[in-house]
């Protein structure tokens, strides 16, 4: 049993965040709660209607394909995929089959304990189905989802564990959010996973079982773990694995039979007669979204800044975090010319203080809240010992709460390092505290700390502590 290796391929169905549906002008609104509000004769499959392709959906799908480093078919075709369910009023789905939008891509999954390149087999456009709403003795259908543009991404079966599946899914969702082509929200039903799982020796594939319609990544991981154990148990008993489609029960943590697995020929694909070939022209290429992928960014941050894994993962959770880090670093490095010290300052104050405060006050980091250059200048003042770490934290909190500007706070809190100014204040403190001065002269060292505290009170904490101590000691000799 130990020599059986899981081979897992994923099919991901992603709803694109277009304003309208794939083949009609109905609103694409995943948050709509009123059933059958955003519908028309096209998305409800009425006879004689003609679909018109949504160009924005093509641009979004093309953007994702390019980010996955896929080969783009400049000419792709739509096909009719025939199957008969209540949620498919035409009794066929408009999809792509032999000539998809893109083929042969990759995702590089980077984790602390492994790195794995996962090949993408194909990416194509298709329309979503309606939603079935089940009750005890009957079901209802909501056509609001019918016709929403979907991208289907199919991987090769080369994931070998539930942990790899989880990591891949997390990184793909992160890329989708980088591109801003969809929220990929499981709660809104915008992304659904299907896992094809088999067990075999070496590179050998076993009998494939498909687990359908899983929305959450955590559920996907648990379903894969459960199905692997089920298949191992059957094989250990000498029983055969049946090729079938199964569901996953989150509460019972079991997979269960839904139906015998369909084969491609069961769908009776044939070319869609109402849609011309999809041609990728210059307008689509120019309109596409191009981003640095999360995995490329991780490799670059590791190489250029020698950051640890946890910091890299944190900085790549959204594109602005890494942008903020790099902009702040670049600005601060101009003044310090010390690479390691600059990195240490940015990482420590950004991760331990700035992000913590943003989380505390439930504020999203943006340049309107604090500009990277402002952050860098704040840290440079700390680097020059003009302000304390306490002041840095106070400044960050005030600007996040909208109670002041960074530069104004620095001026207000900047240390007093002028020896003459401090000498005048110290002379006042000495005159006002003669008994404490006599105690110090009599050998009571703690009296010095009291006098320093009095200087700090008069300067509202702005006196340079080191310089204050030196001047005070000289003045008391």
C-alpha cells in the first residue's frame, strides 16, 4: 500500500466578474437574492434566440491564460456540450472543446517545504448553468446564474497530496485576485473545484474518481484526503475502484456516489452554429491585464531581498503589500545606503506594527492611508535617532485613524538634540529640584533618573535621552 502514489488533477470553474452575462446583456450579479430577476430569453434557453459573445469575458479569460504562461489559440471555437439536467434549459451548454482558448500552461507552487511546477492542460470559456434549490419534496430553479461567464481550468494529474492540492488552489485564487477578473468567492459561488483522484505505482495512473462541486479550499483538501483513504482501503481489501462521480459531505467528512462517470463521447459535442470562431485580435491583447504572478513575485523577493519564507508569503498576499514594501525600501535606501539595515527597518515596522494596526482598526492599506514614501521618511527619522520607536508607532496609529499627517507628527515629536536648548531646560530643572540635586550629590544615583524624568516632562518626551543624561551629569559636577 505504501507504494501507491495519489495522482490528482483539478478542474476549476471560475465565474468571471463581468458586468453582464456571457451571451446576453443580463446583469451578472452574484449577490442578487431575488430569484429569476436577471434573466432574458437567451439565458433561459428560449427557442430562436441568438447568443452574442461578451468581449470583456474574453479579455479576462485571455488575461488569466497569459498569466499562466499558456499558448493562446488565435482562433478558437465554441461547441455544444449536450447533457440533460433541470438547470440547463437548452439541454446543452455552450462551451469550448477541441479548440479551446489556451493550452499548456503552468503554476509554480512555492511553500516552505516544497516547490512544485504544476502543468495546466487547457483553459476555455463556457456559460454557467442555473441554480437548483432543493427542498424536502421538490426543487426550484433560479436562472440568475444561467449564462454567467465561466473559465474552466484543467490541470494535468500531477498533484500528489491533499497539501499540494490546497497550495495550488490557494495560489490560483491569489493570481485571480491579482488580475481582478473575479473575487473568486466561495461564499458567492464564484469558484468551484472538481478533483480527479486515482492511486497507482510510480507514474502509473489508477482508476479515476471525480469529486464534484467543492467551493471552499479547505473542503477541497479534506475531500481529497478522505477519497485517498477510501481508495486505499478498497485496494487493501482487494476490491476494485469504480470510475464514477462522487460528492463530498462536509459534515460527515465522506465522499458518496452520485452517478457513473460520463465519458467525453457521452456529451455529443458538435460545433456551435450560432457563434463565429473566436479570433484573438490586437484589441484583446492590448486590453488584457498583465501582472507579475504571486509565484514569480515570491522568487524575485527571495532573490533580490533575501527575505525569509514567512515574510515573502505575507508580502505577496496582495499586490499592494509587496508594492508598498518595495517602494518604501527604495525610498529609505536612498538615505541610509545600508541594504540590511534598510530591510530590517522596513520589515520590522511594516509587519510588526503597520500591518498589526491596520488589522486592529480594520483598515485596508492604501496610499490614501499612508504613502510608502511617508513610511520611509518616518523610519529614516527613527534611523537618525530623531524620534523613538514609540513615536513611530504613535505616528502610524494616528495616521491610520485619520488623526494627523506623518510629517506633522514627526515635527511635533522630534527629539530635541540642541545642546544649548537642553542646557537651559536642565538649569530650570536643577533650580526647581534642589533637594533631589543634594540627594544625587550625596550618592543617591536614583535621583539622577528623577531629574531626567523632569526634563522629559518639560519637553513632552522630546529630549534626546542620551544627550540629556550627559549634560545633566556635567551640570551637577
